[in-house]
């Protein structure tokens, strides 16, 4: 049973702060950091504070859904199913490492950040009309700690000593001794908040999949759904935060609709037919050749490349390290040598992509060349303890192999063959490699028709190497089931990082997260765990950047991924009634956040039969 803390008298439990306690309206990653937005700000710089409210934006999603609980591994959650939930703190899209009070009016923390106390606003209500109080904050924390995803449980249980209700508008978190506290006020302040009254009234089990959404305090709530086919959210008429400075110019659409499609081509045809109105184009072929239909030619649909300053999502093929075959890094490296990005980019992608080389691609945080003196100060002790291979101290950061213009690069084929022979995988009379009577087999699990043309040439190259390679197409539900039961060899995965990474590193790469939906590759490495600890403990921006580069170097040396591609722009198409503020902020496209609808333009398009 989830433990629930009762209210206690204010005089009995007021926090005993040190003299250097700092009341503030937000927090920066590092002590002494300056928040861009000071008390009294009226709106974020990148929004249009006069943006009209109303209208609808619609987008598409792949596959289907069967759950409205985004915080359980059971079922497949609907798109935007987390949008109903807010947190004590909120970040912005034009600065790094800052978080501001949303649900709270202020936060107090000593210089060592060993604890934090939040004073809540008194006007916050859930969509049910019930006021949000400190009891809901503690309840939500304990729910994540006791019944959240394994990574939440592992991280929170090792970081937080107590979560305490001081009074209905005050909550205090005290952190455990000996753990890095730099990010912890923002971590607990960033947890989604649920209604305890809703859980009690409905007897909700947080670990269950459900199509009935949990109650939150956010601007949008479920309007209607056609299970597995479409879902629509509507903006609350009674949303408490409409005039909050963090929200002015945001949450502009009355409705946000998501249309689900079973395959990529059907989704594109749906867009051309006006079934939805905004498309973030991910297919290079479609972007290069598909946007010549009449609606684009006559200006009904706008095709645009908008700047994208975000970190790439680290999209890649990943190996399931739980499989004995893939525990040998020579096998992983040999297989990776057979993926020809250069040929794929030229032949399949119309040359619009760059290769991902780092987990912090599109930033200056990525590791480059040999380690710097500052990185060596981090890496050397770990090598001396036997936690990292000594080669990391002298060799350049691992880069993916470069291939030639032919689909099969013979130089890489020879290198891969030598690696496999060294690892004991020998070619038999039938051309297939075996070791101890076992065939070297690789199955690429794929649920996207558009990826067939990417994977099939890769499979062909592996067959030439003597690997029994194949692609298996599954539907969306099968993919979800096999991912969550770790029943795969190689899949495509994304590992989005941040400029100020914290506990999310342990979710994706830490040994604690090996049974989590984020760490699908099953990475368990004490050297990586130690590097994550260094990142978490970095005391200033320079130390953080050095630690991230060292971690990036260590992760790339593991060779559990075959990095794919990215582009530093958003390739979007949208019907010409959607508007956005210029310039866009560097770290968000914001189409569902701070874009808006021009109702007159919408009416003209509708009258012309565009929808």
C-alpha cells in the first residue's frame, strides 16, 4: 500500500533553514546562475501574448493506442496523454538549466540544496474542480516512488529522504546524505501531480493500464476518443493558469486532435486530403518528392524548413545486450560496419541528413578527438579501477564507420570479417558463420513500412558477411509487446538527452534501469554508472560540459548502437491558417504549445473545400 503522510501542525514542522536559504521564483542548475526571467515578468519572450484563443490543430500518430496512462509499461498510451498533468516547476524553450514556479509561488532551499520547500499557489484546481494541495504533491511523489516505472523507483528511492506536508500550501523534500543535490530540487519539482481524491474515489492502481484518464490540473482534458483511431483533447474553460506569466500566449487551441494511421503512406494521403492539418515530415523521400500536390502549389499548404537547435534524439539501431551473441563488442562492431549511411543518404534520403555521431549531437557537448586534460582527470581514475578500458585515454572518440558510394563497402566488409573471425565466428561451406555449432543470426524487428527500404540493404550486406540476417515486420501492438518483454535482437530506438542531464541518464544508461522501457538495450556497466555520477555531481557549467563529454565518450565506446541520422531543421507542412511567433525559440518547435489558429483564414480554406 502507498504510504500517505497526514497533515501536521505548522508550528511543529516548519523547516529549519540555514541562514543562507534562498527564497526564489525559480532555480538555475548551478548556484549563482542567473534566471533569464525575473520576478514580475509578464510573458515568455518567444510567445505572442496577443495570440487569439480558439480553433483546432490536428496531427497524426503511428499505430494505435489502448491506454490513457502514460506512466505504466502496460499497454500503449495515447499521444499527449501526459498533457493533463502539471508540475510544481516548468522550464522554458529559450534557456538551458532553468525552472520556474508554476504550481508554486516560491521555493526555498539552502546553498547546498540538501532540501527544498515549495509554497503553493492557492488558486490551482484539478479539472475535477478539487483544489490542488501539498497532500497531492506528496501523494504523487510516493506514487512514482512506489509504483512508477522501475527507473523512477530506483532513482527516487536513492535520492529523497522524506517528503512532508507542512500545511495545505507548503511541502518540503529533504534529500539523502551523500547524493549529488544539484538537480534534486528541480527533479522533485518536475514530477507530474495527480489528484489523491481521484485515486481514492476510483480505487486506482497506478500500475494498471486504463482508458479512463487520471485527473490533472493542466490546460487540456480528454474530449473524445475513437479507440486506436483518433483522440481529441479540449482546452478547459476553467483552467486556473490561463493568466500565469508562464502560460500567456500558450495553450491557444480550443482542441488538439490526433489521427492514427497504420502506415506512413496512408498518413501522408490523409494529410493531402485535409484529414489533419500539421505534419512534421520524417520521410526524406516524401519531403523531396511528395509535396507537389495542388494544395501546396496553390498555397493552401505551406511547406517550410524551420530552425531546430535541439539535441538530436540519438535515433539508432540498438542491440539487445541481454542476448549472449551481442555481448561481444567485436560482433556489434562488425554488424555496425555493414550499415552504409553514406550510400543510404545519397540513394534513399536525397542527401538531406547528417550522420549522428554522438548522444549529444547538434551541440558542443559531444566528445571529439582524444580526451582533453580535464576529461582525463575524470577517466583515468576509472581506468585505474578497471571500470573503463585503457584505450579510452588515448584513442579518439568512437565515430561510426564511413562507407563508400556503393551499397556494399568492401573495405568495411573485410574489417567486419576479421572481427568476426577473431571472435570465433567462422564461415561454413554454406556461407553462414557459426561458433560452437550456433549460427550467427540477427533479426531486425520493424513495425514501419518506410523503414523497409532502410533495413533491407543492411540485411543484404550482412548476408554477404555470412550473417543469417533478416527483417521481421510486426504490427504496432506486437512491437510494443516484444519491446517490453525484451524479445528482440535489433530495433530502432531513441535516447533523447538534455543540456543539463540528471536522473534521466540512469533511466537510459544506468544499471538501475536495465529492466526499464528506456534502457531497451539492457546496458549494465559500472564504468558508465560511475561517469553518470560524475555528471550528476558537476558543480558548475564547465565541469558539467567536461563530464558530459567524458560520458559521451564512454557510451560511444560501448558500441551498443548503430547511429542513424538527423537534420538540424524541422521539415514541416501545415495548412495556411496556422500561425507561429517569429523567431521561434531555439529549443522547441512548439506547434501544439504556442502556435495559434487564424480563424478567418481557416474559414476561407474550409469554404474552399480544403478540409
